[in-house]
C-alpha cells in the first residue's frame, strides 16, 4: 500500500517533462511549431508520454527517467529541423524507454 501511495505521489509531482502537453497557441520553439503542425508528431508525443509512464510503473527511478528525458530533449529532439528527424528521435526514445527494466 505504501509503495502504491509513493508511486502516485511521484507521478503527480513529475514535471511537464513527462507529459505530452504542448500549448500550440503559444508555440515558439522550432520543436513546438513542428509538433503542432504535424499529426504524426503529436501521436509520437502521446506514445512517448505513455512509454514514460510505463517505465515509471515498471519501477525505473523517476530521477533517472527525468534526467535521461532532459538529455534526450536537448541532444536529440531539439536539434531536429524537420518532421522526419523528430519522428526518428521519438521512435528511438520510445524504444529506449520500452527496453528499460
């Protein structure tokens, strides 16, 4: 019971980094503009959020997940200038999250 309460508390306290939430009315960065203009990227963003939550549910350290997510955003996602690059970055990250145990 205590583990479940802890997991819920951690999930609720996670920053937006773990959630697929982009306010397209305020899109400023290249990433946000690409995401908001392409349905496939929006779907990939949703799948990434699910993969992140599933990794948490498997007991992966929230701190490790958040740190690796920030690094992925900085080093993979945010360097993309086109949709295909971003789709590839999302696919790689989702695969990485799915394979963490």
